């Protein structure tokens, strides 16, 4: 199998990871902040010989995106990209701030997706 060492390490990592609580609220939704995810995963990633690289990318339609690459100390890697959708800029937010918000959102979801992370379900009816 091409990425056997990476997959073994990912399985070990997922056994160490636990659901993270959604502690921040904005726009009527609760979520886990990016730094909270990193605080929770940094040490388990290192113990498993894993690292993450995230870079900004843009689509031909001008949408912002994030490429997330999961790397193993063996040199094996997997990657995936996700892109923002066109959406209105909230009142009081500049276009560049909206782009920054989109990038942060995509980084959170890119990490969660490639690592198989979960969050605790909402307890306020928005689950």
C-alpha cells in the first residue's frame, strides 16, 4: 500500500483524539476556534510522526481556498483542498476581512476533514 506508514500513524492519532467542545459563538452558530484545534492536536500529531501544511489557493472563479497536506515522517502524504462559496459580506466587515474569515473557516474544516476530527454536538438545538 502506497501510504501504509501514514495510514498507521493516522489510525494511532485518531485513537488519541477526542471530540472538541464548541466554545465560541458568532452569527448564531457555535464552533471550535482554529487555535483550540491546534492546541488539541499538536502533541498527538508529533507523537505519531505526523505534520500538517496548509496553504492558501485560489480557484479560477476567484474564490479563496485552502490546501491541507498531511505528511508523515516517512515522506508519505495525502492532501485535499476546499474552497469558499460566493457569499455576501456581513455588515461592518470589509472584503479582505471576509476573505480572512473564509480562510480561517477553511483551515478549521480542512484539518477536521483530513484528520477525522469531530466536535461535540450542539446542545442548543442547532445540531
